[in-house]
C-alpha cells in the first residue's frame, strides 16, 4: 500500500500548483515618458545656511580658570649704556661724580615710588645706600642717577647697585660704576 500513496500524493501536488493564480506583470514605463517632479516645500541656499550659523548663539560654557590679580606683574631692568663717567675714568680726590645710566624697564610692572635702587657691593663712595628707583612705565627707558664723591686715596673703585621691587626682591641687571681715584 505505501507504493500507491506516493503516486497519489504527487498527483495532488501537481494539480494544486496548476490551480494557483498567474503572477501579475509589473507595468513598464518607457524611458521617454516624463516623470512628474515633486516640488520641495522649503529650499535652502548655502548663503542662508551661513547666515544662520553666524547668527546662532552657542550656549555659554564657563571654564574655571585661575584667578589672575591685575597687579601681578614681572619686574625687570636691563642695562642699556653708561651716559656719564665711563668705566675706568680717572677722577681727582674728593670730586663730585654725577653718574648716570640708561636702563630699560623690560618687565611688565610700572616702577613707582615703592621701587628702590640699593647698594649691593663695592664702595658706597658717599652716596645713600638706598634710593627711589626712577618712575618708569613698562617697556620704557629711564635714566638712573647717583651722586658719588671720589675717595682721597689712589686706586680703582667700584660701586654696584641693583633694583628691588616693593616686596624687597632684587631684579634685573646690576649696574655699577668703576673709577680710578688720582691726586689732583
């Protein structure tokens, strides 16, 4: 009996497939036919995009930074040239010496009455040991002047000076005077 079932089953399958509907054909549109265009609702030009980007404000982002005190600055002094009494000048005993240096305020601080010039080495030669530093704005040149008195003994003498800020810290180039004291 199993041999009769197989042919009957095959016949049923063939008849069932013959009864299925035929596949529908896809309509053909020839390439010469015009396809209607769809008009967009909004057209944006590149210039409109640029204008929108330029006028759009981004949210403000606060980035924490270190607090900077506007009074914080860097003190510096750069020697430029000797204006009077060149190094090694011979000076007679007891002569008044008007020594002047041209310096540059090469820092970011403006020198005011709280800045000083102090004796830091060599002979004092009759000058005060601390003087007010000439007021000078940052980036400008200034003439520093000290009045000395030549000693009454033959020899070579040097007097060295340095600038100090309001907190008492030395800064910049050391300026000095070198003379040779001689009898009149």
